[in-house]
C-alpha cells in the first residue's frame, strides 16, 4: 500500500508562527485567582460573571433566548442542576463526573455516556451551570480532534471532504467532482493501511496526483472558512455558545471557565452542597486546558491564515468573546503583529 507521509505534495499552507510573543496580552490581562478563593469568594465571582452577562444581554436584545439542549441532573447537589454542555469545553469531563456518581445505568463507553446520563425536561427550581472556554482555543481543539487527522471510520471525514474541501480547495480541473469522489473512495483505504497512523498531523499521499488527497481532510484555513460560512457538519463542537446555550435566555448561576476547571468545579460542588470528599481530579480523567500563558498552538495555527480570515473569525465569535469576557481581539492583534514581524 502507498505510504502516508507528512510533507505536502500539492497543497501548501503559509508558514506557521511558532512562538508565543513576549508581550502576550494574557500575561497581564487575565488573572488566575481561583486557587486563592474560598467558596464564598467563588460565589461572588460567579455573581459578577452572571451580572456581566445580564448587562451584556440588555444591550443585545436580539440574542437567542432558547438553548439547543439542557440536561437535568436531579440528584446533583441540594436542588439539582440544569447543565448546558459546551462541546470542546470540558463537556466529557463534566458528564463523566455527573454520570457515574448519580446514575446506575450509566456506562462510560463512548457515546453511551451522553445517552444514559441525559434527562428529558428541565427543572425550573434547579440551578443552572455552563462551562465555557476561550472561543479560539475551543475551535482549534475541535479542528485537531475532529478534522486535522481523520480516522478512516470518522463520521466527519466524508462530509468534510464534500462540504469543505471541495468548496474551498482551489483545483483547476474540469473533472473536479470525479476527482473528489475518487479521493473519498480511496481515503479510508489509505488510512486503514496505516495501523500506527499518528493523529494530529495532516495526511498526504506521496504518490497521488489527486489534489483532494493532498492533504486528506481540510487544512486549518479551509476549516475556518467552512465554519464561518456554515459549511462544517457536526457544528455543535464549534458553534458559538451564545447560539447553542443561549445565556441571554437562561440565567446561569455558575459560569465556569475550563481554563480553571478543576479548581472552579470543586468550588461549584461545594457551593451546591455536594457532600462527597472525592475531588474533581480523583473523579474524572480530565485533560487540562492550556492556561493563558501557554498559547503556543494558538499563535502557531492562527498565524498561518490570512488577516481577512482572522477578522471574519473575530466577528463570528464576537458575542462569545464579549459575553464570557475573553480577550479575542487582543489575540488577533497579537497574531497579526507576529506575522508582520516574521514570527520572531
């Protein structure tokens, strides 16, 4: 079988910005204060985040009011919890914590964790929880997990090739549709021939002249254009939170940031009267989100796309950035500055 290699054959991406700039705005804008808080101070912080959302929503009366989905856990804490899962923002960790603690039928086997831990209906007396993440970190995580290096049986592979790669990859050939279908048919076979295929890298077929196989799946720029133009299937993993969880329609008592997940989630459990001595670190296998001072990948990937696309991306996630108080504009400006400086 032809071998997979990691060097591009036909499609080239711009040079990546490798280093985090010295004057990163995260160094002085965001203060990581969770570990210094007691439970009462944490409640005050949650109240301030809630108050900020309420004020923001007053100035944006046309924002969505109905969430796409809210799950109710009736035995969590003293009054129960309504939780809107934001995918790629510690959603699996949160479900893994709730599910085995409170539901005998829950099985931690792939998608079963979602099906078996879900309740129909929302208790108006319960407290409302949401866990959020920096929009650009969340989007990048979704790309690397779902798009960048596809599994041959991944349900995203064929839709991404048909809906994104075909639309945004520049191919000057009258037989484009035939080339695409040929690439779709061959891609899974190529990937299955690599039992130790290293996920996390774009895949190129070294002896193929089919531009839709070089690379397989979408580049980061193609993916971003697909997101902005709403061409990306499975959009709940990168859909703006304001559309999916409707913070202007749901009064969230707890707005936890995944950048401080283990600390803030422990405070949350104590705040709702959770009696177990088990900590979040002991309960879930949590993959920590990078702290703000470790944004190398953000600069690396976003530094590889054109400025006009960065501007469109900022506009696309503007509401999420503002309502959850993330410094998206500063990140974009810093990425542009680094690009102009040649990544130095």
